[in-house]
């Protein structure tokens, strides 16, 4: 328990404890930074913060995961090249202060069970957790959408990692037993019930996503180049969100095959996500699973962000009883797959996939049966 960790490190009980969950994206991959549609769910693995106020302007923070302590002054918040794990909290804190919220010093302990570098958004959980911590500790009354944007700003502008807004959004506003359908352009959203007869199973490949950030930046640039090529044909487009499949076909001659395939994934993934939401709402789980499968093939062939390990996990999953759909989730190049499985088959599915994955001579990865959970900023 984080309360016990805090008491051990700081010698007293915390004032507050908050949690921010990781997430898994059911469908809608690499669409968020293209103003597109996504369908993630918060999961029952989270980052937990415990803390109390200090009378001065110093912040002392202990990371349970790294077993290390860092300290900074609220009047001079800088990146820490030694304790890089603290930069997500530092970024959130810096921008809260910059936006006019006068904070107090604090003693903080945090940690969690969201696997790092696995595509389950551990960094977003740290950022959203930090935002929720300050909000609750000091009664800031932050608007949830502002808080989400602030958490994303910390990752983009302080930590220096480009990302869309999906991860922070679902960590903040997930709902138990629901997925969240989000329009990443106008941030409109609605919660979509998950059927009682299904389980979300996450399979970790055991491969850290060493290439994910650099390749992510390349894909981002390629998408922008594709938009420029399409716009040059006379279509009024600002992002790939504005492109219909027929538009992309008409503009195929304006770009090389690589750019076309990158754009084709995003455009088709937006269409798949819209259809998937309708399928889920209508109880058509088989069709939802088919769309997940199609998404993986598009990510593998057109967007080229899968890996042999992820493909093997998907192959094994699709051979199991009770499987509805399987696909990679997250930025790619390692990390996890997400699987929608009939509830009664979930335990057997886990055992069979883990056995098959080990038997294939690949790395040993963990498998989790996840429950969709509430986000950090959800109120009753």
C-alpha cells in the first residue's frame, strides 16, 4: 500500500491518496495525433500517489518503482537528467504554477503496477496522477479537460515526448466496465458499455519499445507530409481526419507508395473505429473482433509498427477458443497486444497463449485479464 510506503519514507501518514490508471486501446491506433477517433479503456493497473503538504516551497518525491528520491523547488523547476522518472511530475507542477495556481511544498511517494515501456501508458498515468494529486491536495477545482491538456503538455513540452491526447484522456475519464469513444479533434466523448460476456486480455510481449519514440516521430512527420500532398491536389484538408477513403484513392498519384500506405492506415483505421463503436453498442461482438483483426493487419502492413513478437502473440490468440479479436496496442515495436475474449474462455486463453509464446522460443511475457476501471478525475 502506498500509504505504508509514504509512512516508511516520511515518518507520518499522508493527507491524501489518489490513483490514475493505465490504459489499453481497443481500436483506433495512431489516429489520435491525426485528429481522429479512438476507443480506449482504463484498466485496473494504476499509478498511486500518497502525499502531504509542507510549509515551504520544496517538493520531495520518492519513487517506489525506482527506489529513489528527488527534490526540487517550486520557484525553479528544471528537468532532472539523473532522476528522469521525476520529470513527469515536475512538468505538471511547473505548468500548474505557470498557469496561476500557487502550490505549496509537498512530500510525495508514488508507484504502481502499470508495466513500463509496454504500451499501457504508464507515463500518462504518472502525469494524470500528478495532476489529480495537486488538485485534491490543494482543492484546486481543476476542470477535467484542462487537467488532461495540462498532463499532455507536461509530456510534450517538458519531458519532450510527442504524443496525442488519448492516453491522458482515458486515464483521467475512464469509466468502470466501459470503453471511451473519443473524438481527438474536438474532445467530445462518450462511454460505451462493454458486454458482461467479454474480457479484455492484455499480452505483454516482453519486448521494450526501444524504437517506439523515434519511429513515432517519423510516422508523425509522414502523416503531415501525406496531408500536404493531398492538400496540393485541391482538397481542403488539415489532417488525415478530413480525408475519406475515396479522397485518398483520388490523390494516390500525388504521393509515393510509402506515404500512401501510412495515410491509408490512418484513414481506414478511423473508419474501422467508427464501425467498431456501432458494433459494440449493437452487441455485435464478432464484428467488433473482426475489426480488431483488420486493424492489426493494417498496422503490420501499412503502418509497419508491429514486431515479430507481437505478430506471434496475435497468431497464437486467434487460434484459441473464445477469441473475438486480437491486435497490437500502443505505439508498437514491442509492448502488448489486446485481445477481446469470451468471459468463460479467458482463463484457458491466458494459459494457452503463455504456453505457446514460451514454446515458440520468444521472450517470456506476462498476460493480464483486465477490468475496465474508473479514471483519476471521475466523480460519483
